[in-house]
C-alpha cells in the first residue's frame, strides 16, 4: 500500500493559493454569465411579461450565436427567469428569492408594472445589483438609487410631451383646437405619476378643461358609469391610463356599446399593453381602429431586421413595445459586461453609468442613444406614438420611426 506523505503547512498554503488563483481565473473568464429577468408571468399583467420573455430569449440566442461575451473569452449569456406575479408583495418576494438563489448575477431587468418595479428595486438596490427597467413612474429613479436604470421616458415626462403633440395633431387634422379633455385610468404608480403634471399645469398651459376625471383600482369590473360620464362631459379626446389588456378590452367594448369608438371620440391609450397582439383577438378590431397609443419605445427602421426575425420566430403578428425593451435590455447588459471586461456586478454597474452609445443597442430606440444620467434616466428618451390602422399599430411619431401619417378620428 502506498504511503500518503503529509503536505505540511507550506504545501497547504500553496494549494490554497493555487485554488484562489483558479477561482479568480474562473471569475474573470466564466463559462457563462447570468442575468436576471423578473416580469409578471402570471396574473393580469402576464401577457406583457410573456412578450418581454420572447424578446429577451431571442436576444440571448443572438448574443450567444454571435460568439457570446467576447471580453470574457466567449462566455455564454444565461437568462434566469423569475415571475413577479400579480402584486407588489409577490414581486418583492420574488426579488428576494432571486438575489438569494443567484448571488453571481451580473445584472437584470424588469418588472414591467411600475408598482412592481418600485418594490423589487428596493431589493436589488440593497443587493447592489444593476437593474434596468421600462417602467414609467418617475419615483423609480427619484429615490437617489445608484443601481437602477430607467430606459423609458418617465411618466411625468410623457405627460409633458403627449398633450401638446395630441393638440397639434388634432388642430392640424380637424382645423379645431381641442378645449375639453377626459382622464380615465387606474391608480397604479405610473398612472399616478402621469396624472400629476397634467393636473398641475399641462392642461392649463394648453388651454384644456378637465371634464371627466375617473380613476379606478385594477382590474376594472364595469365601465358603464365611466361611459355615462363621458357622454355627459363630451370631451374632445380621452386619455386612457389603464395598465392591462383586460381593462383595455373592457373599456373599448363598453365604449363601442354606447357608440363611443375611436372613430367618433378620439381615444389616446397609454403604454405598451395597448399594442399587445391579443387585444385585437379578444375584441373586434373595429373597437380599436383609430386608437392612438403613446408609449416609451417602438421599433423603427433600424430595427426592421430584428422585428422580421422576431415575427418568424414567435409567430406574433408584430415586434412591439414590451419585446423590443427586453431585447434592448439584454443587449445593453451585454455591452456593459463587454465594456467592464467582467461579470462582477459593481464593475457592470460602473460601465452602465459610463455608457454612451449611438450604435448597437441605441438603434433600438427612436432617439438613437443609450446613456444614463446621474439619476439613472436614459438621456434623450422620448415618447413614441402609434395608431391602429387596419388592425395594426402603426408608428406615426417621431419621424425616425414613422411609417404612416396619423389621422384624427372623426368626431360627431
């Protein structure tokens, strides 16, 4: 039998040192790099989460198919998926499980609904995990956090932009300047953020009188009383700030029941859910025809090839708001890891703060830039407008993405 010679203290130290060197080598050149996606995959907001999932998975495959993270020797990017559920509490619980179960995450993105994002970023900030989001509420990046990045224009910025754009569109198309407006929406965080500047000064500055102000707790059970108030108030246009497809469907169907389609009463939806493909499957396309939708991003001409591949891959009818944001966020995290030359989250975070790109992921935004300010807000982020033309959401603003002119729905 062979004798095993004791290695001794010096030998043990040598082995420990070798293990440390090997561990550092694995950290510097990992076989895979994990990023997280935390979005609603169940509950009323699940469809938007699933659309994000499709965009994210395609981006992961594109990165890995192109050779992975080149700065890390071709390390593959791996998407860790988590369900935010149907409440802020469940979202926060999911975030806590995420950071506990996956301590080596390089970064992540989610959680779609602003109320959920506010909850989960309390967790990701404590974990010092860089987090990107498409959520709109200005509160998300108004808390002094250092690890949160908001790629959309904030809800208050959108409120400042959208009303003057709509006023100009209406006056140009009809020759008349609107004087009366209605708000119909829910009490989620992004919606509340959107209402504030409107009521504080936007309506006043644009000469509008608020004739209907109807705010509900989602999900909406019945819209009859809302319709009655709209028929009485006779607004020149309606700002719809619901936040899920189910409520969108209920609203447009109830409006149609009383003859208040977008062809007769201009309807301005807010958010990517208004362009979820199944909305035209769940209700008659006539109910959404002419609906104008203001949102934070929409594929432009430079993203046409990606959009074509997305449709071929997923069989979805179009590549829209939720999917392009998820695709973009994977690509932005990939570029941050490349620039950092590391998957260590603090280095990735520093790279995100230093990033200023006008190519690559920047082509996925109409303003063509990916750069975040000291609050974590994307510089130059602008509102996009699409309008349902023949059952398809068609970009009409800004010029960089527009494929058709907008039209103002006929009023009675």
